[in-house]
C-alpha cells in the first residue's frame, strides 16, 4: 500500500497527516497496481531530416475568426485549452464549432460534466445546431469519456470542462490539482495516440488565470482565452500559445441570442460611435497577425482629489508603460501629471502589447490634460525615455487601414522629439 495527496499527487510509503509538498490535507491510501509491467519492443529513433510532416490538412472549424486564431484550423492530434470567465460564451462557441464541423460530414463528440444532455440539446436548438454527426455524452468520468471517444473515433473531441471531470482511481474530488493533472494527461495521451483534435474548456480563477496546475498550459498545444465586456456583447478570442501558428492573434465576435457571430470588419466596429471632437480620444492601428485593426485609446486626466497619491487606472495596456509615458511627458514636454488623476483605457475590451501604442497613449493624455481634441487622426510610434518618438514596423499597413476609414495617419518617419510630434498634432508649440 502507498499513500497519495489528492491535491498534488505526492506519494509516500507511509501515512502522513499533511502533504509535505503542497501543505494540503492528509494523504489518502491507494492500492498498488498488481498488473505486471509489460515489456515491449525498444523505441525506434529516426533522424530529424528523415521525419516528414503529417500530410493531413487542417480541419476547419467552419468559423473564420476561430480558424484565424488557431492558425488555419485544427491540427490532427492537437489539444486546445480554451479559458474564459463564467458566462462569456465558451460552451456556446464550441457548440457552434461542433455544429459546423458536424454539418460538414465529420464526427464530433461533446463530453460535458457540467450539464445534462438535455440541457446541451436545448442550447444547441437555440443556437441552430442540430444537423450532422454531433454526439453528446454527459459523464464526469474521464475513463468513460475516453472509452466513448475510442469507440466513436470522432474528428473533434470537446471536454466541458477539464476541472469537472475526474479519474475514479484517484480519491480526491474533481477540480483538485491531482485530478486536473491526471485527467488532462490521459486526454492528451489519447489525442496524440489516435490523432484526434481535442478541445478542453478550462475554468478561470478570480485573478483571471486558468484554474488548475500551471503545467496544464505547458502540456497542451494551444491556449486560447475568450474575454469580453458584458454591456456591449463584444467577445475577443485571443491566442496565448500556439505550437502550430502565431500568437497575439485575435478573433472578434458579438454575443447575441443565437450565439456568437463573427465580426468581419472589426475596425469599423471599434471606431463607429467615436467622438472625434472629444479631448482624450485617439485611434491606434494595431497589428493582429496578418490584419490591421483600428482601436480607440481614451484618456481622462482629472482634477486632484486632495490625497497625496493620485489615482492611476489603466485598462487594455500595461500600467507600467503608462507610468513611463507620464514621466516622459513631464520631463521632456513640460506636461505635469503628478497632481492629477489619470485614467487610460482601450475601448472594446482589447488588450494591446505593441510598443507602437506609446504615442497614441501620450497624445490622448496630452489632449485630455490640455482639453484639446485631436480629430479624425490615427497615430502610432514608440516613445523612448529620452523623449524621442520612433515609428516602428508595419507603417504602410497601418496607414492603409487608416485611410480606408477616412482617418489621417500621423507617424514620424524618423526619430522625432515628442514636443515636435505633439506640435504637429496641434497640441504644443514646437
């Protein structure tokens, strides 16, 4: 007999009242396996130069925005982890994907441990999913799910969710670290052996990270995250990890009564309704994979509230980047923010990590502080600590998208001091 921790799977030959690894509860007794280890043939190695790529094409999800984030569709044997806040639309999106693939003549197995088959069927009818070979299995035992998938041999397996399924031979409850690790490893091994594309839905913690052991994100091939603002119905599907394509690619959807609808022209969706005569508003042409998306960056500089430390609220960009830009504006442009409250946000729930967003942030801050609107302008550029602005890569693509929506692109062709850049936009004198 041996004893195992239900949280981290630590094993010990003797019982202990707590786990020395994770400081969890008491160890649980488990029976040793009596099945002798089978000896098989020795593994065969091959030269990397003689190993060919799989000739099987990618399987399209039937949703262009979803395929864009995946890099062209599902790769056979790949495992995708989809995370997101409760109610954001993870299950609905994958049910729509299952319907599209099933309607194309392929088999899909949707295994749910959170809902009954009747509940999933009710939502499927609301979403217009019904035709094709979409099979449902309402079970929380990972062994039963793998057995059903082994018999059906689907082209796509969806597990909803990995935190609610469990392995019967582990004594811990579903959702524990040990259960999530064991269940996910079994599904991943099965997907690789049978070349079945698999999607695991993951819950998130209160901090926004995917619940369970961190190694889960290392084990899978693709990590996607679905987020959005409930008041607008906009959903952003982002690729955080992709072994078969590029990351930092986003797909945009709009949540409605009939599910998620792909937004074909996201630039128009983000810019429509923007007030060009409002101070603190500027448009930034962001690069998302192979396309350019226009997003609005807003800034609000308010009066002091009488406290020594003024509030800084940032959404959609790194707060450290905003603090750096504030320091540059104060040091090199003579704009003081130390006694003001500062709010910066990217509309639409989009997150931007490009250094070219520095100049739009600086322009929005200066515009709000001086109470001067910018107008129909799109700008980009990296702001350095010495006060210069550099226009980085993809300037032609950014300018083309700006012209398409009637905006005037403004970006320095060579390193330019930030006071001169702000003066070109009518904010400061050169």
